[in-house]
C-alpha cells in the first residue's frame, strides 16, 4: 500500500531502529484492516513509500469493563521501561459531566459535556495486543473533557501526560499537563495549565470585522513535544483558522498545523506561539527521524477522509521550519 490509498487520521510514527521498520499508528478502519470495531491499527514500512496492510493492535470492545468504547482517536505508542504504551482517546456520551447554568457573565447557553479522555494500554510488542491499564476511567482527571494525550519525559526523568482540554468544556480550549506515576498507571498531583488556544495571536489577524454573529470557540488539538538540538522545548499543536465567512455570517476556517516553544525550556512554560507551519486543512502532526537522520513531520490532510502527508523539516534555534514537501512519498495533494 502507499499513502494515497491509506486512510490515516491523527498519524503517529515509531521509527524502530532494531528492526529498521517504521510503525504508523492510526484509528482502526475496517475497510483496510478487515476487522470491525473501535480500536487502533498499524501500518509498517522500511522506506516510508511502501506499506503493509494494517493489523489491529487494540480493540476497545475486547477490554473488560471499559468505561468507554467509542472514539479511539489519536493513538500513539511510546517505549517506556522495557514495554510499549499506547495512548488513545475514548469517549462515552452516556456518562455526562456537570455543566454550569447559563448566565449573563459566563456562557450564555449550555454546551453538553460528557466523559472523554486518553486511556493508557500496555504491550510487550509494538504489534500488541495492548491491554488497558485502568478500565474504569481515563488517565487525566475524569471530570475534565480531554483528548489527544501524549507522553513527555522531563530532564529529571519524570513522565507527564500532556493533553488538550476540550473547548466544549472551556470554550477557549487549553493545553494542560499532569505528572504520571513511574509505571504510567495513574496521575500524580493536579494538572498544570500551559496555554490557551487564543494565545496564538496570528488567529486575530485573520478575523473579519463587522459581523453580527459570534466567533467560534478556540480549539486545541494534537500536542506533541520535542526537544531541539539546542535544548529548546517545542510543542506541535493544531487548531482551526478563523478566516472564512459562511452564508449565515458565521466564521469558520480550515484545520492548521502550528507550534509553540517554551521560553524556560520547561514543560510549565511560559509558551511562545509561532506562526503556522502548514495550512490547507492540515494538522495533528508529529516529528520523527528517518533511519538516515532526516527530521520528518507527518500530518493528515484534509480533516475529512484524511491521508498522511510528509515534510522534511529543520530546526533553527528554537524555531521549526519546513524544508520541503515529500510528495514523492505521500503522492501529493
């Protein structure tokens, strides 16, 4: 298989040096995996051009007494302490969360919220099967509506889960982080606020004036942490532009890949926002190195019926730059 033929939303690559194999994880799609059910599947390649048909490595319905079985968004796999850990986001609309009443000083209407959050599952193999660590609840606090949890390990060796706090609960979506236990099985202490979606000042440059309808909320998606060669800490993340006026006068826009850097080099920031890396309804990207040392970014485009797109990248101090699009690998488009 090649990337133009591969359904691929929220892509995540593990470049396994031991087998010289790229493992590309995404949500299960029965049309290509041949397996029904909400879960995670993985494609494999030795050259980023030709890929195997995917195999399913996790199915939510096979887990015992799971708090949720819908979603399985944004899967990613990390090696930790000799085992492999899968993070993926589930939700359960049948388990609502409390919503404050509307009032003139806050949200003027109620937005329903329900349990959503990233679960942790473990396996001795990159090919699974992965078994959920705690079937009773998501890893972040269960009273928060969150998604897209990722692993960050600070210089002291402390693991963290960094996640997006849903705009459905906050209106102005945020990025937050919480410490994890050494075995990644639970959180330690309270979450830490990192930044909010509206901190990306370039969004304000695009908003048309003089419209009677209210602005859409600020979305935060897809945090991915990376330490640059000069020691800077960088976070890729995605949101939606606010530059298109619909027939009803409402403002919308395409998905966009952007990033931020921590001015202190610490996960707690403060975080400085940069201009987008890729627009055109593209996002949820992550960075990895090829076996010949090239820095690559993979993301999906478009948001609906997505496919994987590859870019060669470079660091310039605490900045990240696109060198070139690898249409020879992803088929263009």
